[in-house]
C-alpha cells in the first residue's frame, strides 16, 4: 500500500469564490452603478448642509450669516456644486433603474446609452442650474 498516492488538494485560495473586478471588464453600467452608490452617500452627507442651513435660518441673522459666508467661499461653492451634481446624477440613475424595472433597455446599445446619458445628463443639468442661479443673482 505504500505505492498509493493521494492526490494533493488545491488550496481554497487559488481561485476566487465569486466573480470580481479582475475577471469583469469595466463598463459604463458598472461605473454608473458605483457612482449611483457614491452619490447616494454624498446626498446623505449633503443633507446635513441643508439641515445646517435650516437651523441657522430658524436661529437668527447671526447664524444665517455664518452659513451664508461658509457657502459663499470657493470651497463652499465647490461643495454645493458637487451636491447638486450628486442630486441630478442620483435622480437620473434612479430613472435608469426605473426603465429597467419595466424590462426595457437591457440590450447592450440602449443599456450603454442610458449609462452614458446618466453621466452627461447630470453634468448638463448641473451646469444649467448653476448658470440660471448666477443669471438670476
């Protein structure tokens, strides 16, 4: 019985347990899915700015002036620009998923067009909103 060889078992860490980023190629839909999650977190954090603004508005002129000053700085404007972009991007991403809920646009062409349109549309809507805000101001 000394001649019987037991085959060596492969260690479990030689192969992935499920598909991961080293197997999948990056695509527009994958990137937009990640952006959708990131913008959701950004909206959650940005809502704290809205609360800060509302509390300052209710507190009085001194507190409101502090918020107005902070949001008027370059950093404040960049944060507000990012917040408005996140809002539009997340909204359009939600509409993209809504289209999919109806069983539409699963083919490669329409799927990619929706993903690219989400990014382009969010940028265009953000720029239009800011242009109108500065024109009215």
